[in-house]
């Protein structure tokens, strides 16, 4: 659950930044590029947070 929330926050932030840039430039390309980058960044952060919350096998940290 925490990984999904973290990923959604990153995706939303990147889409918001793309929307801001798109309104300034008058071109829809920034929102498309930053939405794709936000989707990848959100997925990556979600996997990292999920792994950190889940922990290692048997509840022990990896050695």
C-alpha cells in the first residue's frame, strides 16, 4: 500500500509539472513526456518503498 501511494504521489507531481509547463509553452509535448517519466519514476519508487517495507526473507535484513 505504501509503495502505491508513493508512486502515485510522484506520478501526480510529474503530471502537474508537465501541465504547468504545457500552459506556459502552449504545446502538449511537456505533459506527455513528463507523464511518461512520472509513470516510470513512480513505478521505480513504488518498488523501492515496497521492498523497504516488506524487508528481507524471514524478517531479517540482507547481509
